[in-house]
């Protein structure tokens, strides 16, 4: 479920930054003054300008161009495209391209989530000409050399074979298959052992040329670059991209029709547990109360109800947490943990007891105050990092949130009451759509559907 619960690594950083920056009024006003920059070719970017640092960080994303577009027999295509875009472009072969990046201390990478395809660029200001030129080459004249394609396919195949012994990864794959049955999200965005060898240079060129268009482009920039300079760079880097792109049209995920427990039987000492409910959108008016609810239930780590009960009082796990996550066509509330095989039933009972408690009874005044205090006023770790700030802005854009979202969020959290939190708990903890996924030795804990094979691995 890990891949299903995250939209890419930078979005986890985005979530952390939102929690960290919510209550820092002076910092938000002075350092995070977001400007909207528009180029002559009508390319738009968000900018936080900081002339005090010698660095420029850029994040960019093509909305809807992610792994949901991968054909069923070519799963992993978007992943391979992200791996090969910086493996030679223009007049530079793979080794020469990588040498140019290394010699000029430029960090350039591409990534694919289930929904989106994008990348990041970080450079010293003095090397910005070289950095933006290399990014432009990668986005307009990639080679997709046969040797690079082979190496990347081999690396991803090795990753899959290694993950096949990881119970958490297996649980994530099974959860995706169950929660998103019949939907493109159910596919393996990292590819399968049979699909990766089928991917060709032609497949890469086709996705590259049809899905990465300016009509889907989002850009965020932070660091030592002015709005005027950025406006020019936008056209230099992205101006030659296609005006229009074509991506797959996808419907929202339909939640499971009934509660179910599913297990992949594997003889290991520990059993991995994932529990999932339909979640809530960040645009929903109830989202701020949902943040408080999640923090108290399991999002706080030490101090959360689940950790206090299952770990601290009973010693049944090293860690347990709850998480709110969102993708374009699905949102989830999930609870994750692992425990000794003989204690699975007890852990599930304790989790259910905490769910019943927060479902039936308002949280305490102290819990409400402490949750708000943390969510609004946490120390802004990494606030001076240009790449973190660019990532935060990209998160805002991907989720369709306004530039002043931190102000809106703080007001929403402050306004939330205990009754709001109770109402949200009762809305989210719908037992009719609860899915429990286990990986470990066979359990006899009531109705369980056992599976022998997990889809989209082989």
C-alpha cells in the first residue's frame, strides 16, 4: 500500500512542510511570499524568491501523465521513462550527460507517481545556464539509448525480485489489488517481471511525445532567481514542449462494497497489518478536523492513542500509525503496523477498541489543544531549503490549493471543535467499507479470504 498512499516522495515532504509551517506567521510572510510568474508563451510558475542563497530549485509536474496511463501489459512504462530521460540527450551520450551534471554540481531527476509525471532540478546560481540547458535537452531531445533502457529494466527487475521477500511491499501490492480492483491504480506502477521486458524505445518515445504537454504543466521555483529571469527561463526550458497532450480518462475509485479481511499467507515471524477506510479530500471543509482526528488516533506517533495502547501499554509492536492520503481519484485513511503472528487477533481487537472510542466519544480538551498546537506551530524544519519550499508549492498546485493555503489551514484548524472531530471520525470510520490486509502466517480470526498469489508482480 505504500505506493498507493503516496503520490511521490516530494508529496510526503509537502505534507511535513505544511505541518511545519502552518503557524510561523513571520516566516510565511517574509520567506514564503509566493509570486505567480507568467512567460511570453503563457507558461505559469509559482516562485518564492530568495536572493540570500546561491541556489535555485525547481519542481515540475505533468498532471495526469503518470502510471495510470501504462498499458496492462507494459506496467512500469512511466517508471522506465523517468529512469531514462536523463540518460543522454541532444549531442550528449549517457555518460557525457551525467558528467555534465556531476561536473557542475547539478541535481536533475525525474519521477512518476500513479497520477503524475514530473521531476526536479537543483543548481547553484552560477551554473544555472548549464542546468536549464540540460533540462531542456532532456525534455526535448532524449536519446532512450538501447543500453540505457536495458540497464534500467534490469535494475527495476532486480528491485522487484528483492521486494518479493519484503512483507510490507507484498502487503502494499495486495492492498492495491483489493482496494482498487478494476481501476488503473491496481496496477503495479513499478512494473512486473513480465511487463518490464516488453517495454521498447518506441513505447518511451510515444509516451514522451503524447503525454508531456504544456497544457498539463505545473512549475514551482524557489531560490536566487527573479520573476523576470524566471519568466525567460520558462520559455527557454519548456517552450518547445507540445501545446496539447493526451492522457487516459479515469473515473473515481469505487470503495469496496463490504468489509473484508484478506491475507497472503507467508511463513514469517511477524505479520504485517494494513487497515484502510475511504478517506477525505484536502478540499473538503471537514479536512482540517480530519487532520486533528488523524493526529490523535495515530498520526502523532508517540502520544497518539494507537501508539499508547498497542505499543506503550501492551508492547505488541515497534510502531503503529494512521495516515490520511490522497490521489486524483481516491482518498484513504489507513492504519499500519506489524506484530508477532500469535498476537494479530489481539492487536486488531485493540485497534478496534480505539476506533470505537474515538467514534463514540468526543476527544478531550487537552487532546484538541495539543493537536492544534502541533499541527499549527511545529518547528519549520528545512524552512530554508529551497528544494523543500519548491516541493511544498508543487504540492499546493497538484492538489489545486491556493497560494495562501497556509493561512486557510491555520484558520480551519483553529476553528475546529471537539464535535467537528467526532463528526469526522464517524464519517470516516465506516465499517461497511473497511478493508484489512495481512501478510504472514495463516490466521484464524473469523472470516478471512486467503490469497495464494498477489497480482501484478510476476
